[in-house]
């Protein structure tokens, strides 16, 4: 390091410094640790850059109304989700090809036909019953 420049990447501070920096109580800082928002480098010790970065991300997500537990930053997880979606799509297409599945439009058409047939039978019932009652 040259004179006059300080490398802040290795600075570790205590809970009191973090609470003053974020304008929070020390109890709230401990709550943030329990919630997994920030993490300790040791008992009552925090890596300055990592803690500030995580807290800023937490504030951004809070401002946008997004829960930080919903955000997964892992590229592997995103790839896994993509592969899972491709697999599900392929399974659906295969089931349709094998005639194990029907399109929703076809099912809707058949059900509408069944309901209309039932309705017409139900509406014709009073005239049939009336003839039986007269005899």
C-alpha cells in the first residue's frame, strides 16, 4: 500500500460501528443477522464491504417490495429452472403425441356438448312428466 491510501477490503468492524453506520440500534443489527440479511465475520464482528453490500441490496429489494428470500442469484439455479421447464414442456408434448392428453379446447368442446345435451333433456322433462301424470 502506498502512503495516504487505505485498503478497505479487509476492514472488520464491530456491531456498534455497523449500527451507527446504518442508523440502527445494535438490537436491530442482530435481528438482521438472524434474518440472514447480513452475516458476521466473527462474534460481534462484520466485514465492512460485505455487510454494506448486503444491507444495500436488502434496502433495494425492500423498496421494490421484493422479499430477499425470493431472489436467487445463483446462475446454476437459473439453469436448473430452465432445464426443468424444458423437460416439463417436452413431457407435455410427448403425452399429447401419445394421445395420453387432450387439448383444453377439445375438452371444453366435449363438456359443452354434454352440458347442452343434459340441459335439453332436463328442459323436456316437465312435458314428459305432465303426460304421465294426466294418464
